[in-house]
């Protein structure tokens, strides 16, 4: 059962971002039990087991497990995944009435409420640590603490937001997570039940989330986007007895003031222009400028705020040392890049020195342009606009796009570097294809200049007709 997805790469990233303590579980229902023979390194139970025991063997023992009806200890597990009909002693409420509910009537309601896979559709199931690329899973089970589960929910909701609704039937958590995920093809969260904690060894702080396999890369993308915005696991404590204001994201506490600085009192329109490195942003900005859109260039501002004699350069030298200076006393940007590349904490420190003066200069230039033309359509070129989470500052966002392969070729040619070096640089930015989901306008710059210019004129016509809303 080969899989085309590089699950190892995906799961290792999940593990790094969430610090999971057990393996994410690949889960697959099989129409024929003979299909189990095609899965490498598969173990069959040597005694009859419960579903939660099998899951534990996968996520904590590092085993790949295959099972059919004969491998299950009793019908409660096997009937939930459709391997057999529910016995009459369960349907009439007797079984649940023994322990879990007060009356047989309640027992019947209990059984009727449990979601189940259709009987006869499947003959077996397979489970394995997903990191080993064992087979193409239907769903993925991740066991984690409540904070990690919340991070995963936030990640799923990051793009194409929707409210996620979960259910709890009580003493059958496998139905809540596994079966609902199958039935609805949506993320489902379950609270491991008494049985799963007693027999499957789920810990007191553990919950389970079931994710359709097709949503795993979307979830990972959401986790990475949240990480870039400072939402990370483990979650650091702000201090319950102190004011939380200093550690709140600026947008939470100063959004109105920030927007007033950006928008002023006029009718100016701010258009963010971004894209991947070597995608042709400068070309597009020049075309927009020729059509009448004043340009604020963040790259230029970023150089100005660290010129010799500026507070920005002084702060950088004080923290990183004089090693970051060139012989003439200016900032050696290559040395700084080498230091912070791949080191998130040092990069954040660098940004804390440069971003405040960059934003102040941005506000100053925007106000100066608007003073001359209150209804100006101002373009603001920001290479890392999306990575820095600055979308909220702009009325519209233009993403200049070229395919990643062509991007690498252009970058290597432009900077005189090897394709491998270009690929390494590109990895430090959000993949160009992922930036498209944030765009109001996309400019495909992979063709000739005439095509690009035609698209720029089309967008300009939309902006000048006051379609911005």
C-alpha cells in the first residue's frame, strides 16, 4: 500500500512544533482483510484486544497493527467500526445498564447515540506510526494534552475558518473521534473514556484529535503560520497577578491607534505588494508607480533605519557585537543574516530593534503622501508582508507570483549562486504558493512583461474605480 505523501517530513514537523510525546497514528479501514498482507512490518494481535489497546501499541510501543473481527475482545469495539452487528443485549440497553446508566431505557438511548461505521463495508483495519509512511491513511489520530489540542484546532481554523463542533457519547471515545471523523470528513476531538484510560493507558491529561488525512498538510500550514505570529507550544505564562499588557500582541491593545496612524483621517487606500524573493515585485511596483501609485518601499526603509549613527544600528551592535559591522562602520547585512538564519530567537531579537523605527517611518511617509493627495492609492512594497503578519494594515493585497521552480532559477541567476543555495534561501520564506491564499489580486509574472503590465493595468483600473471596500 504505497503512499505518495512524504509523511515523515510532515510528522517530524508536527512533532517539532507540538513536542508530542507519542506517535501520530495512521488509521485505515480495509474492505478485505487480505489487504493486511500488503502492509510491511505489520503485527497481528497474539490475543484478543480492545481497540484502545491496539491504538496504544501503535502510538507508544511503535508497532504497526492489523486486525479483523477475530482479533477483538468483544463486540463493543468491533461493532463501532462496522465489523459486526451490535448484539441484542446491547441494543436493548442491558449492557450499558450494568454500569453506565440508571435504566435499560437509558442504555438503549446510549447505544442509539453512538455513531458507527456501516456493517459489512469493511473486514479489517490497519494502524501504524504515520511517520514511517506505512500506507495511505484515511484519518490520523493524535493524542495530546488540551493545550496541544487547542493549537491543532486553531491551526485547522486558520484558513477557511469554520466553527468546529464535537460530541461526547460518554463511554466510547473511539466513536467520538474515529467514527465521526469518517462520517463527517472533518476534524473531531474526543475525550478518552474510562475504558481507554484503564485498558489503553491514555493519561489523565490526554485528549485525542482525529484529522482526515487530506487535511494534515493544511493543519501543518496553520501551525507554522501561528508559530510565525508568536502562537507557539509550549505556551509561556504571562503571570496571572501582573498586568498582561506588556506581553499581549500589539494588535490586541493598540489596533485602533495603529490603524489611525496608517489610515489617518483621509480617504487614502493602502495596497500591500508582496511575493516571493526574485518573483519580480520591483517590476510590478515600477509599473504601478508609472500609473500614479506612490511607492513606500520597506526594503529601502529597512536600510535607512540601520545606517551609521541611527539608534537601530546602535541597538544591533550592542546586542550582537561589533562583529556585525563592516570596515566603514556600516551594518554588514550578510554577517547579520548568517547569524540569525535558522535561529528564530535571534531573528526575533533583531526584529525588535528594526521593526519599530521601520513602522514609524512607514507612517511618516504615508501621512506625507496623503497630505498632498488625501485620496491617494499608496502601494507599500513589503517582501515579508505575510510572514510578518501585516495584512491587517492594508486595504488590498497584491501577490506577485511565479512558480517555485522558476523562482529558484531566477534567484540563482540574479545573485550568481547555485540552485541549492537558492533553494536554501527560499526555505526561509513562506512558500510562494501558500502566499496566494492571502491575495486580493494575483499577478502571474512568469510570462512576458506585456502580460504582467496588462494585469497591473487591470488591477489599477479596479483600484481607481473605488472597488476597494
